[in-house]
C-alpha cells in the first residue's frame, strides 16, 4: 500500500443507553462486538467497537454511550450525517422484514447513483443505510445467528457529510486525501479514492441554509480515515499542516494511533493507523468478551467497572 489515505478506518457516534446500543448492533445488525473498553478521555463512559470478525479497518463502528439522560442530538451542517454499509445483492428484502420484526424505523428501499439502498435509524435516531454496490463487495462477512453470509454487512460503503458549502471539505478530500469527484446527483457530490476498493466513498451534501448540527445522542462524532502505518500518517500530517489546518499530535488509542483535525466545513476528521489492531490486548476469539482498559486506568479498574452498566 502507498502512503495514501486508504478509505474509512472507523466511524464514531454517540449513543444513549449502553445496553440498548450493544443489543441493537450485535443482535439486530449481527455485527461482532470487537472491543469493550472506556473512553480514554473520560473513563466513566464505555467505548464500544463493532465490526467484522477481526475488526478490519473499514468495518469498525464505535460508540460512546453517554446514557439516556443526555439530550438528543440533531443532524445538521458541519457534521457527518449518514453511515452506509455495503450489503449483498438480493439482501434488502431480508433487512426490511428484520426491521419490521424488530420495530426499526426505515424507509422503503430507493435508488441513488444507480444503486439500491435502504435507510434506517438505530434506537438513538442515528441514520444508517444498507447499500447494494454495483460491483460485488468481496470482503468476508461476519455471520451471527440468522444474519448469514447472504445478507450480512460487508463493512462500510460510504459516509455522507452535510455542509453549508462543500468547497473547503472537497479540497481536503482531493488535495490532501487523494480523492476525486466521481459523480453528482442534485446537491450530493460523490468522492472516491482509488487507493483501495472498499469503504472508499465520501458523499458531500451541500445545503447552504441548513442549521449547524448538534452533537449529542444519535449523531456521528467523527469519521476516521485509514493509513497503513505511522510513516504514512506523518506524511498526511505534514500535508494537513501545510494546508494551514490545526491538527493534534499523534495520540495512542491502544488499537491504532490517531491524529484529529477539524476540516474547513466543521466535521471532525481523524487519521488512524492500521497498526497495531484489536488483538493487541486479547486473542481473536476473545475479542469483546472482557472489559479492556489502557494501562493508565488499570489501577482504577474496580471503580470504573462499578460505574459501567452490565451488558449481559
Ligand atoms: Zn476515532
């Protein structure tokens, strides 16, 4: 792989009740729970990671469950507003029936850019889509219960950002990340990178008079883009600094190394490395089974555990 951005690494959103969030993504959606840890900046709060079997970059959806007492967020400008998963051809009927059976709010399947998709909301009102890509997605699905290989999500297809003006954001995508505009439908501008074949699409929706979003329960906190290693990450960091944007130093997130910056349209972007991955502190078959804490919080384990809601 080159030192380019390799599509989406993970997407992080805010949820209300932890158990409800855990149940929805592991049971209704059939994702694998790949890490049970805490918010490294606020260890009283869980940080959940859901993904495919290994937690491959491009499949990782993470949540900070802030609890149901926290107010509801609102989608709006300056925010990532949709998460698109890739699903196989012919699977949407299964998902419509499943959403009916599980009381999930959804719209009837529609089409954009010539591809069928199904929009739905998670229990906190987070907006997601299941999209059938025009070319087959070869990624290996994680199978769970009746969410079998013929219907299971393959990982991310895209993410959509809502902006008052797309210009500055588009420039980051094209000039720094190596994306190109590949299509446009109305006010939706589609960008993709050819550095990788999956999770490589970002849609920019331009709504000049849209109110700014409110970041709280049911909204996306940030979108993380993927680089193969620390050297590639530092190359991208240099370009971001040269573009005059403020960016953090590298932060160790245990499972990857991160940089954060706010792109000109207001969306929080992260650059995350593939290394070291989720098996750094537990074996593959154990992923998600035990509460994992970074070294600095291990001495407080008992106190932290007492604050966290049980999941089983
Ligand atoms: Zn992140």
